[in-house]
C-alpha cells in the first residue's frame, strides 16, 4: 500500500486575506512572532485537517458553546443567549498578552487575525461579552487537541465575564 495523499482543503480565511491583497501572514506558534510565511505556503503549516475542513470559525464556535454549556449557559430559556462569531484583525501587546485582544493599534502592538465570539443577549436582555482566539491556534487544532487545558481556562473567563456579572445584576435587582 502506498502513502495516503493528503486531502486538499479550502481555507476560507486565507482566501479572504489573499483577496485583500495580503502576501503573507504572521505565524505565531506559542504566541511569539517567529516568521512571515507567504500565504501560498500556509497549507504547509501544521494545521489540523479536521478543523480546516469544518472551518475555523465553526470549530471555535463549537468549542465556546461547549464551554458555555459546561457552565450552564444556553441550557434553558432563562439563560439562553444570542451570539455571533466572525474573523477580524486584532492587536496584542507581547508585554501584556493577558490583555489580548486589543482593537486599537499602538506602540509595540502586533496585528493578528483572530476569531471573535460575541454574546449580545442573555434571556432576551442586552448583554455584551466577547472572547477571541488567534486564528492560527484554532486552525492548528490547539483547542480541540488540548481540551483538558483550554476548557477550564475558558470556563474561568465565562465565570468572571458572564456568570459573576449575571449574579451581580440579580443581586442588585433583588435589593
């Protein structure tokens, strides 16, 4: 038996970048900018074929939904949410990576393509929360392969960003 030929997959995000006239993309393993890789070589980076086939946005959204359900959100009409996910360019400061993503350029900030998951309503009431991840990390399957690490991390963000805020709102309404 011969070697299995790698399946060709269409990467919509990379196509969008090509259509914008960009010639290369920053590849940042482990959060550090190491090289500018020409777009026509991106397929050679170690991207997860299943994530690419599904689509990075869909994979990221599915992962966040999993984390939200684990924290009890989206399981009933009382805590159901309206959401959206999109890709965009964002910024981060290597000296303060915990403040990722930033949406304004500035000194020392590095531009990265990110997927942003946004919640706009919970139980029919306006609510603003967003979380983002670097496109490169999602396409490499980091969240899928290392769920034991990432699920608790994201559940922590959900706790402080959504559940604690909802509890505070309930307490202030009850007083």
